[in-house]
């Protein structure tokens, strides 16, 4: 059972936060295809150096046995203990514009209390808008732009940027609950679901992080310097393309995905879901074929084996 007590602590050295700033939410949780959100969190921490304003209490919100903290061992003694962090911070984009950032792990406990607390903190700061992003695997090709499904109260964004608008039930994340609570509070809120190629879902796909940052920019007007990520993505895609071009079966699979994607985007199959079954390969099938291809490569050319594609 989690400990009881306050959900958060105010940081004594916190900077003053102006009213009327956009709020960005990036929480790792149930699914993070392509490592989109985890890469965005790393980007914020390493590039923007957010200043914590509120620190949420792990003992109340975190299941330590499900997501164990990291501790460092050196020869004969322990040197460092690094628990996960969930913080509300003040950050600045590439042009120096301030914004409020809620980022870190998705709480394991007390979702209702957490959501109520976040909405209350946002109202106290008079945030101008709320934007969150997450990513799911979809049978789409990496040779096409990453599409999004957009939800929330901002119809101009849902109409302009939703390439897929399903009617379905899905396992909820705390991001969904936050969006729902903000909508009930009549806030300007939107959520972007990135539709990431399913065969790259278990990799750290830089293109997914770029798409996440671009979506946040579209909704908030903030500017993020993603040049380093774009260079990483060019190298990543070159490796994937090399692997695909070396296999007739992979090339055929990718061609099928491209045809279905292009037909859907052209509107030739309106009324049908973007997810198709039957002749579309599964993520496991594509990953297995990529592994078979890599197994035929000379030693020294298979640096991605064991980490890039799911078993």
C-alpha cells in the first residue's frame, strides 16, 4: 500500500512563475511507442534544464517494486541513489519563452487525487492552455510522416491534425484522465496520440520524439531546437532502410504498408479503420525478418541487434 500524506512539496528555491503560460505534460506510462515521451523528457531535462516548482512525493504515488529506483555500486560500497522524479517546473523554449512543464513518471496510485491536484495547481497559475502527448504502435510505414490523433477541447487542432478518429475504448493513462478533468474545468486542452510504426515501437525512434515536439509546438506556440534529434533520425532511418532494402520479404511488407497508408490518406477507403488485418504483417513478423536479415550480415555490421527491434 502507498503511504498516505501530501501529494507534493513546494520547492523552496523555486523561481516565480508568471501567470498565463502554456502547460506541457509529458508522462511515461502504459505505452510509449518509439520511446517518444521518454526521449522528450530527456530532451527537456538535458536541453532546457527546467527549474522545479513542485515535487510530487514518490512514497505516495510510486510503486517502487514495479519501477525500481537505480542505485550505484562501486567496488565495495553504494555511491548514489536515484529515485524517479515527477515535477512541475518552469522551463524556457529555444527563444526564451517561459512555460510550465509537468514531466516524469505516470503515478501508480491516487490518480483522482493527483488529477485534482494538477488541475488546482494549473488554475492557480492561470495557465493559458494544456497540451500532452503520448505514442501508440500502428501498422504504418516509417517512410511516411508520423500521423496523430488529437483529442480535447480545441476543435481547430482536432480538425486540422487528426488523421485517424476512432470510436473505441482503450486502457486509460493518467494523461487521459488529466485531459478529461481539464475539459470538465473548461480549460483549453488537447492531447496528441502519435501513430508510430509498430515494427519500430520497441526502439528509441528519434522520429517519434521529433513528432512529439512538433505537436507540442503546434498547440502551444513554443519553439524547440530539435536539430540534434533530426541528425540522429537521419542516421537511424538510413540503417532501417538499409536493412529493408537487403530483404525482399521486408521490402514487400513495407510496400504493402505504404499502399494501405496512401490509400487511407487519399480518402479512398473512408469509413474503414486505418488498422487492417490479413495481408498486413505484424510487428513480430517484421521484427523477425529484420533479425533474420541481420543474422546474415558480416560481423561488425550488426550493431543494432539486440536493442533495436523486439524479440
